């Protein structure tokens, strides 16, 4: 039982990282209809940037601020300079973001090398907390707690603000939003930049939980796609539930029956697709 509870906490920590990454991914996918293949690379490079800032300054706070901001600026340039030129062309958008991902990962390999790197948490977070019979690292609990706080903030923005209402309406009926005279291009930019910022933040936290390594962008992106498929396009609640499902299943499978890890992850996705092709919370109109 102690081992099971420990693996559950590990799964929840991983779910927190997945939520930060997939929440931006699903909003970009749902609103802009762009399968942003550079999203995983943004996660990886964000983690590497945090590693460099931490090594240069010794400040984890500065690292956890600098990396998301840097990825937000990168997302702004990608959306405004490149993607706007091919808006509404799915295949060129897919190929462009894939090409950007290859460029980013190759540059990361050239700059940071191929050895796994870890973004070390500050000293007070590296201690452990006693939870009954379990002794568990505080930094992993902090990852889950931060994900919960950001999830609450995102929910407030999407449900309680005018920008959030426009985003939700755009996910369900993009043409209607355009017909109302709303600057859809500006909304696209806001969502894309926010998604890149969250991916950068996920990279910082994932760099401490999972380490950073070449190919990590593809691994984490595949899991994010599963989260989006299970939860539904453009739905924050879908990202939350999907992250819990994928995070826990992935951790249980790797811990107890690693030979069936992919089966235990993708089989539920196939079941969801057969039952609800639009995902658990997705709209049939999407």
C-alpha cells in the first residue's frame, strides 16, 4: 500500500507537468486548429533555458521566471512572423511547426549537449515531508500545488473574463466570433503566447521531475496529444481530467508492468475515441 500511494503521488506530480503543457496545447489546437508540433520543443528548450539561468545566477526564482518569459517571446515571434503568413492552411502550418521543432531541438543539442540535465530545486524544496507512513519530496508536491493554482487561474480567466468568453466562443464557433467584429487575430496571438509560456514553465518543472534529454520533446508531446484526445479540443476541464488519467496510468504502468506501458496508455485513448470521438468534454461541433 505504501508503494502504491508513493506511485500515486508520483503520478499526480507528473499530471501537474502534463496539465501545464497540455492546457496551452489544447487551447491552441481547439481555437486555431493548429497541431503545434513545436510545443514539445518549447517545453524542452524552456527547461534548458532554466538550467542555464540557474547555473549562471544560482537563483531558482529567476530561472522559473526567465524560461517561461523567453518561451512566450519565442511563441510571439513564431505566431506573428511565421504562422500568420499561412493562416488557414493546415498542411503548411503542420510542416512549419514541425520544422521549427527540428531546428529548436538541434540547436538545443548543439548548445547543451546530449547528456541528461536536471533543473535542481532550491534547498528547502529538496527536503522531504512525512505523510503517515510515506516520506515524499516536497518539490514534487510543490509541482502539483503550482499546477492546481494555475489551473484555478486559467479557469477564472476563461469563465469570468471577456477574453475568456471570446476564447471559449472561438473554440465552439470561430466563424461566429469573426462575424461579430472581434479581432480574432489578436485572440489567436494571446492564446498562442500563453500556451508557449505554460510550455516553458512545464519545462522548468519537468526538468526537475523527469530530467532534460534529447528526444524528451517528442516523448512529452505524444503524451500531451493523448491528454487532448481524451479530454477534448479546447476544453480546460478536459485537459485537467486527461492529465490525471495519463499521468496516473503512465506512472502505474511504468512502475508495475513496464512491458505493457504503451498498451495501458493508448488502449484507454482508443476506447474514448470509439465512445466519444470528440473526447470526454469536447463538443460534437468542434
